[in-house]
């Protein structure tokens, strides 16, 4: 059994240049812009490595889609390896970060990108069972890990 | 009375504010209603780790929070259930314990704490006589507890056949048969032979029996106990039935069969379903809506079929986690609990 990190050698992208977005770029006055949502989550730190989810290509701008009619947000993320056991933690981080920022009524579904994980269905089911998510967030150890990942950009 | 012919609506009577986090469940005290000469009492439980007891004033007709049961559970209180006598309230918590509270009218005292589950307790249910209590947990087990003298509870059985997190347990309304539903997509029936028999799983309702294809969140029986409704993450409601007369008379277990599936009405997870005494099925879902269904009484169809009576859009500002009809006949009051932190009381009324 190998000790240490699940993925000891992640591929790291350079930090993407941030485009300055003007008023004209605003998608809609009353809707939620998928790029706004991406701003909230791109800098979440990976639970294992000192890099952001964007740098590790776990998330990209294409990760977020919004259904304006139904007020639903879908996020698809790509774990760095097929057997990534951090997938559920990443999912929790995404939810925790969005919970703070989004208006109450938005529904958020979080999935791993199709084909990116060996236990895709099982991971997706866990990530979208809100009772499981709520209980996990009451676990102080998990909560601490999640907080470290989502607040790292503010340190 | 054909409900479909009347023009009905769900009217919001009152919004009960007070919880500081999502409200997971509500439970009506079984022995209180205006008809009994006692004020209706409702319990609600929340992610704020407390249980609130609400009472309706017979004078002003408005609901107020009578008391808050706090400083006992250290995590979310996920569900609560009144004993049939209305004297006790059991509370199931993510802290792994089940609290038993004695109802002294204006005060409640935690008289027992049931420990044993390895992690979050999701649901608690009393049998019809109040002699048994059942609990279930993410540890995949269902426990049956027996009440002894002096607020003592003995563990009578630990049932471990679910392969995943068990979401809810519900005793049959008239017989000591226990039902449980789970993240493993099945419903299991637990029955004990004779008086001294051990409880064992006598039936599993899964996909191969026309069962659900995802997590089953709740189970509710009709008053007669010959039908039940289940709701799921697969966005359907399923109606099941049994030959209750045969079951009650004989020594043998009589299996439940699938009668009908209500699909296409919900496009998010259905967290709760409750069958009223006058045969209206209410559902609470992740699209913030409450829906009511009734038997279509269409004799041309094989077996029962159900129609959507009404849909209340934006019943809450967020997911509806629980819907519960009050027990009293004729009242047709419905209580709902939501992620928006509110409890609401509704009445079914004819449109003006």
C-alpha cells in the first residue's frame, strides 16, 4: 500500500490570466452568469496539493452551466485521477463555497465529468444527497478541511 | 365527495418562524386537536440542533412557539415522532443518539437518550401501541427498542440487511410490522412470527419488483393500512398494496405488491409523502412545491390510478423536506418543513 498522496504528481497549469470584465460583459441583469459562478470556485484549493482546482484542470470555465428558466446550476468537475478518493471532498468544497454566495433558491447539481472517475455513479449519488452533505459538514474534521480549501484564497 | 370536481386550493394559514437553520421534519401530536378540546400541537426539528413545539391558540387561532427543546442534541435533529399517547416525543439526531422527551404540558424533559448507532440517526417511529420504537441510521442498520419501566429502553433487535444508509423507518398503522427505506433504493419489511419471534426481513421491494431506481426517502400508509406510498430521488411516487384482512387474520406474512407509479409530476427529488385520513396524498419536493394527489376512482383501469389534485408552486423558498397531514378528521390541515427555515400550516379549501 502506498502511503502519501493519491496523486503524487499532478499536472499543474499556469495560473490563468484573469480577464477584466466590464459591465457589458454582464450576461443578464437578473440571471446568474456562469462565469460569475466560476469566479467563486476557480480558486478553491485542492485538498491534497497547494494548487487551485483551476490550476489542476479539475475545473474550467466549461465546468459551469446555468439553466436560467429553472434557476439551476450544474457543475461538472474532473478529478485528477480515476480513483481519486478526494472527489467527494472536492464536491463538498464546491457546495460549501456556493452556499455562501448564491441566493437561496438556486438548485445546484454537482457531477464528475462523464468518464472521469471509476465510481462515477456512486460519487455523483453521494455528492447530490443533501442529507449526506449536511451530515458531512457537521463533522468537524471534514469541515476544517473544507474551510481550508475554500478560504485559502483569502489568507 | 369527488375531490376532483371541486375547485380546490392550498391556502397558507400561517408561517412559523424561529428555527435558525433548515427544518427537516414536523410531527403532529396525535391526541391534540380542537375536536378533542385540546389545542393542536406540532413539533418541528432542525439543522439548528433544536426541536420547537408549536401550539395553536383556541382563542386567536394563531400558532406560537411554546417551547424550544435545546442543549441536548449536539448536531442536526433530523426527525421527531410522538408516541401514540402523545406523552412522549422521540427525536433522532445526527449526533448518533435518539432523545426521549416527556411532555409535561408547558415543559419537556429529556428522560432518556438511546445510544448505539455508529453514526447519524435519520428517523424514529413508534408502533401503534407505543410499546416499540424503531430507529435507523447511516450505519445501515435498523434498531428496535422496547420501553421498560422507569424511562428505560432495551434494544430488542439490530437489523442489518440494508446495504446503505437507511433514511426512514415507519411502523404499520395497525400491526407490528416495520418498514424501512434506504439509499440502497429498496424498501424492506420486517416481521416477527408470533409473540416471541425475532424480527427478520421478510420482503425487499427493489427495482425488480417495480421498485425505485434511486434513494427512497419516505414511506406513508393510508388509514386502513392496506396501501402505502413511497417517494424517491428517482422523482416518482409509488403506491403499494397488500391483502390486509389476510395478513391480520393469519399467522403468515402476506407480501406487498406494486400497484401504481406516479411519474412525470416531479422533476427534482421527492423528500416526503404523506397519506391523509381522507385519502389525499401530499408530496414535498426539491423544487419547492407541494403536490396533492387523489385516487382517480377510474374503474376501467386495472388497479388504482391517481390524479394530481393540485400543485402549490413556491410553497416555500427552498426544498420542501417534510409534509404531514394533521390527524384530526375534517380539519385537512397540512404542515410543511423546508430548507428555507420555515414551517408552514396549510388548509385545503374550495376556491372562492
